């Protein structure tokens, strides 16, 4: 299996290291060119913003769910079911495409989305399953960033410097900076609660400390910025994760 700095690098480039939006839905990116392929281009005239031969039209964040909802509505109207729309988006921590659900270890795109909506563990398992099915774990182990980028992100990986970003992220995560999974869990919970701790990366930096101070103030737990056991437990309970 690949080492943790390599996996963290992919997760960071794909989803900023966290698989959920602040509203607790899994992160997604809707690919209109994939929807065009999945539906034979039948909606290109009616809805070119979500069905076209070329990629684009991205809205980012929660707005991607609006694009997905439009695709789902069209498919349901015409008796196609949910699969064409769900197969046309990338999901979760590793942004695994819905059409790769089987290779990622799921029965269908619907099954993948349902499981990824429940936990990051399912998101990570899906990503690792897909990497192994494609032999990409070897690319990570050998630090073949270009080879990995071409296979995982597609032949146009160079347009957004995907390989360069992977290498930079790996160097960052190999720098010896301690990354605490407990702190990452607290960061995710604080994000769900609206405290804006920054990217959940397991490092308690300035943004996270500000979020802890704000949470403590609201909870009547003093003015410290320390993530001690009491405040950690309180954060997790408040977020419904304890």
C-alpha cells in the first residue's frame, strides 16, 4: 500500500483533505462532458450547462449539488433512473468518479454515494479500492507523480498542474510536521458547526485556534485556544459525532 504522505497528497489536491461540505453532504464535482457521454448527449440542447461534449460550467462547493439535481430531474423525468447523473460526478475525499463505482468496490454509483454520504471511511476505502484496481498504488509508492496524474486525473492533468500540486503536497506532508487525527476530527466537527477552522489537516494552526476560542466562548468554556480533552469532547458532542 502507499505511504500516508502520498495518500494525504492525493486527498489534499482532490478535496483539500476533507470529504464533506460544511452542510455534511459529500463533496462532489459534476462533469457535464461525462453526463453527455452517459446519456448520449440527449440533453445537450435542453441543458447545455450540464450536458456538453466539453467539460466546464463548474460552480464549486454546495452549488455543484444544484447541477446534480438538474441532471437527476431530467433523468427521472425520462425514466433513466439516477445512475446516469450519479455516474457523472466525482465524490468524496478522493473524488472518485461515479462511473468508477464498481472498480472502487461498490455495487453501483447509487450504492457508492449512499455509503460515501455516511462516512469518510467509506470514501477512503473507495479511493483505495480504485487505486488498487488500476495499479495506481504502485505509481504513488514510486513517486511517479506524472504517471499517477495522467491515470487518475486524466490526460489533461497538465492543464491544472495536477502532478506539480501532488509533488508539492507530498513535500509538505513529508516535512516532519506532526499531523494529529484527533485534531483533524475536531477540525471537521468545527467546520460542521460553522466555526471555520480552515482545512481539516490535523495541524492546529491559527485558524483552528481561533475556531476553538470561538467555540469555547459560545459554550462557556473559558478563553483558551487549547484543544484539551474537555473541549474536544464538547465539540464532538455538539456536532453529533460523539
